[in-house]
């Protein structure tokens, strides 16, 4: 199943959690990411003055 590229859509998919865990162990990018470090990406200025 593939979502259309020319319009918004919602899809419900099944995720193999065991495979996801295997991929995380193989790819250190997914295993070692620090989600809390991405908070500044949504702010215009990183300091609280503005």
C-alpha cells in the first residue's frame, strides 16, 4: 500500500516491533539519538529573551 503523492492521506499500518528493535541495534543513529536535544528546532531563538 502506498499513499498518494498529490494529496493528504491517513494510513493505518502494522509495525513489526521485533524488526524495529533489530534495526535500532544495527543502526546506531536510531539507538543513540537524543530526542530532548531537538526541542530548539521549533524555536526561532534558542534563548528565552525573545
